[in-house]
């Protein structure tokens, strides 16, 4: 788990391009293009990339407002996914939509209010 956590925005076209995650005295910077998805949990948000998971103290709502909506889609009240990280979309017999990611083993569930985003895929 990380010590002091922070997110700072560097913008082009007013969208977030970089995420800075503080680990004690070290700050790790990465581009949002490398992020597979964000998962909210209580007071933290997990930033998930192909090879790591980091915690930040920024709400999903703040991130959603700062990220490019053509790149990051909300799929659940507690999750935003990078559409470029999606390998496939599946729908079960009950109509539940799930996403398989290109570089992660997780399968993400899409809640009903956001399922319409995947009808054209």
C-alpha cells in the first residue's frame, strides 16, 4: 500500500494526460493511456495498469470529469475502463455484459445503466 497519495493533472485539450502517484518520498508519473481501468473503493481509487495496481486519493467522480470521455467509459458506479484496453465484450443469457481486458486476467462486469455503451461492439 502506498503512503502519501496524490493525482495531478497535466492537460492537453483540457483532459488529464498524466497521473502522479506518490510513494513516500518518491513520485511515479505515468500516462493515462497505460491505465487499463480505475476501481473506486471507499476513500481510495485503484489505478490498474497492465503490470501494477496503485492507490490514489482521488475520487472516481473527479477522475471521470478530468479524463477524455472517448477513452475512458464508466462501466459501473465504481469503475472506469480504458476502451483501448478492452479485448472483448460478452453478454450472458441474463443480459449481463462483461469485459475481458487485453493485458489483465480480470473480467469486469458492466452494470445495466452502462450496458448501452457496448451495443455497437
